[in-house]
C-alpha cells in the first residue's frame, strides 16, 4: 500500500507538471516563429492563422496522448506494485502465524537437492533465520539418538504423506518434541518435490503429561472424588469412591448423589449446603450415607463449585473420606469424657488442672472442700494463695520441676493455708500431661492428711514419753552390775558377764538417745558435730557381741583391716559419731547374720576406696528382688518374722547425717555387700 501511494504522489507532483512545462515551451516557440514572419502573415493571414491553430491543435492532441499513455502505464505499474505488496503482506502474515503457532514449513527439490526452510524452522532448531544452510544433515544432527531411526525411515518414504513425532536437542541444548508432516509431489509421473511442516509440540505435550499425572493422581487418590454437572448429575467418580461405597462408575454416572443418602441428615442440612454452594463458596461438613450393601457410614466432605471464565458455575467437585471410625471413636471419647467428668467431680481426693505453670485452669469439688475456696475463686488465679509464705511458694517449684519434665510422678507433703486462714496438711501428687512440655499443663491431686499428721504427732509424743520414761529403770539396770561386782566372791567369768550386762545396758541407753536423734534427723532439725571415731574398736565390739547370735545361726564372723586380720594396735579413724556408727553397723550386721545360710561367714572389712575410708559388710545371702530398689526405704521388709523394715532405713539415715555414701550390691551368685564410704574423711 505504501508503494501505491508513492507512485500516485509521483504522477501528480512530478510527471504532470513537467508535461505542462514542455507544452508551454512549445507554444512559446510557435509564437516567436509567427512574429518573425509578420509580413508573410499579413499577405497570407488566413493561411497563417490556420497554420497556427493547427499547431496548437497538434500540440494539445500530442499532450493528451502522452498524458493518456502515462496514465495507462502508471495504472499498470500500480496494479503490479499492489500485487507485490499484497504478496509481501501475505508472506508477512504467514511468517507471523508460523511464529505464533511454532509451525515451520519446508520444501525440498528432489531433482536439484535444494532445501528451503521458513524462518520458523530455523527458530525451532535453535538458529536465527539464515544462520545455517538448510540441509537434511543439519536436522539429523539435532534428532535424539533414540528417535533417529524413526526419522530416517519417515523421510525415506517415496509416495504419499508421512506423519511422525520425534525428539530433538536444539542448538542451545533445550530438548523439544516435534511433529513432522511431509508429502511427496509427482510431476508427469516422476518425483519432483517434497513439501512439509514441522510443529513444536513441546508445550502441548508437557500440558498433556501434566493432565495425565493429574488424572492419575485423582484416580489413585486415597479419598473419594465425585464430579457432577451444574444440575448435580454425576459425571465422574474415582476408584476409591467404588471402594468406599460399593457403587461402580456405571452404577452412578448420570445419577444424583442422593442415591447415597441414609435419611439421617435433615432437609434443612441439605438446604443449607446448597445455599453455600450456589453462592460460589466451598462447603465442608459430614454426611451419614449408605453403602450399596445397605451399611451406614460417615463421610467427611469438602465440596467446591467449578466456574468457567465468566464466573458461571458449570460443575461441582466433592472430595470425601470415610470418617466412620473417627466418628465412632469420637462417640466413645465423649462417653469416656462423660464418665471421667463424673469421676472427676466425685473423686475422694482433690484434683486440679494447672496451666501456665502454676495457674488453676480447673478444680473439682473435693479440691474446693479441702482449700475452702469456690471454683470461681481459684480458676485463673495462681497457686501462691495456698502457701504459708512467699518463700514456701518459691522453694516448691525448683524441688519438683526436673522430675515433672522427666515425666515422673511427684509426691510431696505440704502445709497449705485454707481460705479461712486455718492450716491443712496435704499430700500433693502431680504429673505433666505431656512429659517434657510443661506448657501442656499439669494434673495435681490433693489429699487431706491432717488427721494422719495429728496421729503421727501423737505417736511421736508417746514415743518420746516412753523413751524418757525408759531411761530411769534402765539407769538402775546399768548400775546393778557395778554393785554386784563389789563382792569379792565372784569368778572372772562372772565379772566378765557383769561387764557385758553393763555394756548392753549402756548401748540400750545409747539407742534410746539415738532414736531421739533419729527423729530429729527425719524432721531436719538435728545438728551434726563430727568427732574422731576409731572404727576398729567399734567392729571388735560388734563382732564380740554378735558371736552368740551368730553361733545359734551357724554363721562365723571375720573382721579384716585392708584384707588382713586385726592386730592389737590396729586403728581406723573416721569423722563421725561413735554411737551413730555403732548403731548403723549393728543394724546391718544383724541383718547380714540373719540372711546368711548356715556354715557361711559374714565379713566386716575396713579399707580405703579411692582414698576415702570405708566399711563393707558381706554375707552369702541375696536380697529378694522385690525389695532391692527400696531396700533402704522406711518399712521396707521381705516379710521375715518380726521384721519392721526399719533397720536398713535407720542405718541409711545415720550414715547420711555423717556424710556417708551407702551402696547395696547383691546377687544370687556373689551374695550381698553393703558399703559405707565416709566422704568427710
């Protein structure tokens, strides 16, 4: 079009003005010739006038003919230019269309071997148009090795049309998928040319692969998927739908999902669901449905409308899962929670659920009875209000925190302040809901042990009175052997026996005093002052006093110092208290003799362990399995006749107050060894 406009402008602005100027020049020349022959004109005026008129006429005719010829030629040229322009425009549109469609065209002259490629063929192979000379070898070099035989076989076909798909590697290294079509053309019975197209299918193939993966995912999804049209007629169900409901695709296609209804959901339920869906929103909920075999089951469903580009709903998709087991568990859980609620509120012990460290989140009726507060007064408040002092409140948490974090059950006796200001003794037992995570909360139980504490105090008072009252008659018993010894008619054996009676009385008095000290140790009020103690003297006395009891049991006693028998000058000094050491070792030695089999021996060994003085008492018996872990606890006994479970407990208490480490090592093979290591030297 631009070329046509150009030639039109040239005709009117250049050619016509030049033609007019030439005509004017010719006219002027004719006038000059007429002036020179004026005389002749006068003679032959008529003839001259006719000649001049004829010249003008000839000029005008000539001018008209020239103009007409020029116009005819110009129109013919404009038509040719317009045809060329339209051809160029068509080629341009073809190139752009090929570029947009990723479709290239090519041509091969079978006689000359010449190849012609469109620009898009170059681009598909990764080249700029004209960058390489079109040739079959260029194409072959880009074809994937696994597709090369298919390609060569396809281009060798001599007749008709060939259609094939191959993979290539572009110049830049990108992998593409192409579809090639070719047609062989015959002229006068001989093969003349091959015309073809090459289409880049890469994006289309990737989209198809993605659709296949998506379809495979939907089909294999472990959830029931249903797609309906806008009228809720089923168009697709996956295999999991069949697994859950028993209905096949053919059973349900074209039908409404209401075939699954069990009748347990109300009309209002479905009305609300469709109101949400028709508004374009996603609906979530649970259905009670019926399988093909009539079995009732529960489905959790998420249903969404599918819209077209105009926003109009065209389909609905539902993703559902069988939640029957969960629903049953929920019902069972509700039942258990209901039972727990009854137990919680009617428990004989107080129960408190604490959150945020030490803040009441919930309490039961008994907890309120013990503390005197109402639930409203406790919930949301800190447990600080129940403690005797801020110091007691602050010291409690460090004592129990590590055990709680470890998931252990913590028990502790504490004094608490009721709302009315009175003091109550409580036994607290607590545990975290989630070990290692205190933020999840704690469960504490509270038992009112005030009556028990009152009885314990009464018992302790009675024991102290008895201990006090026993001292007076015991002092008389201790002094009686001395009075008898003043007689001069006693034998040496009798004097020795009197001395043993006096020593036994003194030890009994010392044990009564020690029991008073043990009570102070238990309640934490005893003040220990270490003294130098010779353990050799103590173990000698113990062995001598225990010999009669050991002989009855058929057990021998060995006393060793660093593995050797004692000599007269031996000593083994420690820091402790004489009567504490005697009572501590006496209790353990008595238990060792009782537990030893006949014809065996009990060994008291004094030695150093890692530079520290120690005492070991060994016997061949083994401690029963059921009490090994609690051997040194109060009232721990294996059930032996007369056993109270206090001997080993008092031994541990007396050892610990003197800074001794106590250890039990027992087995059926090696017997039992109890060690006391004096850590203070």
